[in-house]
C-alpha cells in the first residue's frame, strides 16, 4: 500500500493532533494544514479506503495500526531532520520547512545513518 506525499502529510497531521486531543475532526486537520473542507474530506476518504484511518459516527478520525505506524515514521523523520538542520545552524522555521519537504523523499538507508549518528553522538 503506497501513499503519496500529501497522504503522508495528512497522516502526520492527524498523528500530531491526536497527541494533543482525544478527538480529531476534519475541521481540525483543515485548520492545521490550511486546506478547505472539501480537500480534507477527499483526502480522509482516500486514507480511509486505503486502510490508514477510520471515522466514527461522531466524525472523529482515528489512525489504524497501519496509519499510526506510517504517521510515526514520518513524524520521526521530520523531528530528527529538523534537529539536524537546527544543529547545523539553520533557523527553526527554515529547518522545519526543509525537514517537511525532505521527510518524504529521504531513503531509509540515509535516514537510518542520520539516526545512528544522533544515537552515537547526541545533539542539543
């Protein structure tokens, strides 16, 4: 089950919002991402069809096991890359923006090497 960059962004957003609140709704996702209700509805529908999310009777969006696994991976990539860039002297906004773009394309091999480096040498 492959997922596009936009789908990954939705999963990551749902994951982050679910860490702050027990109920995540489409309106929350749209507000966080700056997308319209129809765009969010379409994306959630695709994620639901692909087995990454479920939506209950109250409209609360929950990640499935597969969705949470994918969302955690993307979020881990984002946070680690962001830390790397900040440690290199990049300002926080640019570091976050660049991490957001790169997290979807970096190879597993390269990401694992960065992760091992952080584990070995630590960072701020």
